[in-house]
C-alpha cells in the first residue's frame, strides 16, 4: 500500500513539472488578460476581466479530464498571477487572488459532489496542485481544510501547499499575520503526525526546521519522538525519512544562538537508533531497508556531524568507512565515540551540551538508549 501511495504522489508531481516546463498554451483565452497586464492603472472593467479570466481557467480545469490538458491550463493561470507594470501590481494582485480564492473554494465544493470517486479525486488533486503553485498565504485555508481527508495523496498535497519553499519564505516575513498563520499551521500539523505517511512527515519536518515560530520546534521534536519510538519497537518503515528528520534537527541546532539540549537529545538518540538498527538488524532487515539506513548514516555524517563538531569533513568519515568495509565493530565504536557509552561522554553531547534524559534514579543519562534485539523473523530479500 505504501509503495502505491508513494507512486501516486510522485507520478502526479512528475507530470505536473514536465508540463510546466513545456508549453503553457491551453484552452483558456488569454488575449484580454494580457492587455490588462500591460496597463499602468486598472479600471473597473479591467478588474472584471481579471475575474472572468480566473473563473474561466478554474472552471476549465475542473471540467477537463485529460491530465496533460489540465496541467497546461494550470500553467496558463500561474503565468499570469501578476501585472507586467509595477504601478498596477497592487490592484492586479488583490483582484487576482480574491478571485482565485473565490472560484477555487467553489470548485472544491463542487468536487466533493462529483462521481465516480476517481473523478472527484483527480479534480481535488488538480485544484490542490494549483493552490500549491500559487504559493500565497491568502489561500492557506483552502489547503488546511483538506488536511484530514481520508485519502493519503490528497492529504499529502494539502500539506505540500503550505510547506513548499516559496510559502515558507513568506511565513518568515516580518508580518504579524504570517507569524500567526505559521503558528496555526504548525498546531494543525501536530494533530496529524501520528496518522501521516512518511512523505507527508518529511514535508512537515522541513517546514518545522525553517519556520521561525517556537511551535515549529515543538512539532519537529514530536516527529523525532515518534520516529524514535518506532525504532525502539522495530516498527519503523521508510528509513530514508530519518535523514530528513536528522537534517532538520541539525538545522535547528546550527541556527541556535544558544544551546538546544532538547533538539540535541533527539538528534543524538535518533542517530544512535539508526546506527544500532543497521548493525543489529543485518540478518532481519530487507536489502532495501539496509540500503536506506546506510544512506542516512553516510549522508548525515557528511552534511551534519563534521559541522556540528566544527571539524574538517575529511576527519569525520568513520561511519562511512565502517559501512563500506561492513565492519560492524568499527561502526559501533564510532557510535560510542560520537554519541557516548558507559565509559565516556560522546563528542556530540559534550560539544552541544545535551544529555539523553534521566535514569530511573533521577540522574542524567549520558548514553543513548540501547536498541532492543530485533524480533525473531526471517530475513527478507
């Protein structure tokens, strides 16, 4: 099931990007809107032309069933989000996005009544991809309303609408309204962590690493805690996600002006569990799982560890060498050196000033939790 979801998400994205890169011609008449885009000052008639253009484009998108044609219509609309004249941009932009919100809202309502279900699904996803491409905080409610949909692909695109790089950049502007919106989005994400697919969690983790509100860090810690728990009971899947989670934690650590012990603790424990799973699960994990774990370990060592320790990258390659040599003893030794064991504090917790929580007697834990042995299952190919 997970592979089907992953294929559906990225098949839709691939077609979308391929068409955007190509022709932007479509069935929507653009002659009037192009004349309006050249004007220095807009009249009431010009504003009506903008409204008509948006209405026709959204209607055409809903009514057209061929995916390639839909993507071209979307491209026609996205190419005309702004005026060609700076003096008219405020007028143009206000009217354009007012109309976009109105007609996409209406289209979502109509799509909910469509039958059969696959037709409803296609229209809803097409509308969400349009919202995603517009990258405008004014449209956030359109996506937020879809985040609890029962369909995993629809939930993914709803989250994507408010986590793409352009949208995140606007949330970090000095506007109080955008900060409030970031808090609202983050709080909604917190409700979705436990029920979200790995692809959606990856979007949330990257969002949490970038957005400058305290709630975003709490969200990232929640995601890390959920993954740590799944490692502990050997139910984790799609280990590549943890490369994104670890790099998101690293970003929070590297941008902090003072120590972030809670973030450091999650980084250390999650990285420890990834190493331990790779070493202890060799006879019980599939080749794909082992490859994913190795990729995470090497990538995080390369992009995060040397920078956190403020050491040359060439001197921080112990994990990479151990994996290449299939030397599990050396791998665990490197684990202990970086993260700590019963004899010494690891380089990372010492440098970043974090511990691993409390022992049962209330003292600080200076070593990561030990991953239990894997359940007794036959090795998978």
